[in-house]
């Protein structure tokens, strides 16, 4: 990818106009325009250095044609040297670094499964592959997030599974009579809307609930009246892992790749 294309992509990523880039870098606007248009094929090292500083990219990224424009964050990897990451890849590296030892082991196992699945041909017809999570360890009130099995599912494509990012096996009666234990629920990675069922992580435990906020109080409310509301204290971290779209009706559990 050419230098001018990379500069244009970096400028667009920051939402800068050419005039703003010129002011920020100290490079004359006419020079900036000539470089961006490709008319100036060999800009001065001083101009390139100023533009790189203004855009927050490295000169090496700019000069190497085989580095994609979306991967602009330099990272030195032990044993493999300098690599360039996208902002999404950097977020993954940052999140991975704060995981516990057990959390990293889970992430490694999940990545191995996804990598093994990626070369598999998609099911024929109106079907797709989805990754499923099955709780295998129970906490005091809900399944433990760090006790899950992963497996690929071959699912029929419909209005629910077409939008889903993953699915989770329901193991309790918290959503009865709408969904019974053993139902595979499709989940989309987005915040649950008011009165929409969501998948919530409170501490280490996972809950299928609705989020209720009133009178300064936050609680997780189950569909089943047999289950008490779960109050969320101000010092507790509550995360919505996704919105529940509905039940997966037609699926085949595939063996995990070895």
C-alpha cells in the first residue's frame, strides 16, 4: 500500500482535514496536498517525520508497502521483532495482559478452537456455524464464568441465528416458563435494551436477567418468580455480555477440533 494512501487513511482515522494536518504538523498545506495526492513521491525526511508525529504513526509503518494501513500501532514482540497492530488487535493484547492465569488458559483454549474452526467449510444451505458456551461449574447464585466448555454448533439460519454472535446453554429455571433448562440461547454482543433479556456478568457469576434501575438502586430481575432479584452494590462490577435474541431451535453439536 502506497505512502499517500496510508497517510490519507491515518488522517481520516483522526478526522483531520488537510488544513488541520498542516497546522498540527507544521508542514505547509501545499506540501501536504502534494504528498497526499501522490504528486510528491519522495517527500523530505523532515516533512515525513512531522507528519508521522502529527498522525501518531511510525516512519517504518509509512515506508513499508506490505504493512496494511489498518495496522499502524508498533509493538515489539520478543523473539519475532517489530510487528504492527490495528487498534482492535491492540485492545485484545491489552485485555489479555490483565487476565488471571486461569483466564488466560480459557482464552488460549478458545482461540485454539476458533483457529481450528476457521478453515472448516461452512455448512451448506441456509445454515452457519456458531460457538456455544456450556456452564459446567455453579456458583452461589449462577454459573461461574470461569467454568465453561466450548463447542461449535451447526445451526439453521433464521431471524435469530442470523444476528447472533454466540450462544449459551441455559442450565437453570431462571427464565421459565419462557425458556426452560436445556435451551440454547442466541446472544448478540450489544447492550440489552430496557426490558430486554441480557447475559450479565456480576463478579464471577453469569446471569440471564433483565436489568432494572430505579430510585438509585440497580438489580437483576429474573423471568421466573421463583428467583429473587439480585441487587447490585455500587462497589460491584456489572457487565452486560450481550442481548438475548431467542432460542436456537435447530442445531447440531459438532465435535471440538483436536
